[in-house]
């Protein structure tokens, strides 16, 4: 996965995170710092999966 593909995936993930943070069902969205950490976690996991795939 190149940098452009990673950015496209991260944009989609961030859109999902934003939808979760504005949850109308529970009325308890997540704060900015939590959104940022969740986004970073997804990015790290995707990068890690790419490294494993390249190594095999």
C-alpha cells in the first residue's frame, strides 16, 4: 500500500470515527483526543499489516 492508498483508507476510517463520535443513539460522543488516538491506532495497525504482508 502506498502513501496515497493509505491516505484514502485513513480518510474513510476518520469518516467512520466522526460518525461514531456524533452518535445520536447514546448522545455521548467521543472527544477530540480519543478520536485522534483511535485514528493513530488504525493507521499503525494498517502499516503493521502492510509490513507483515511485504515480509511474507
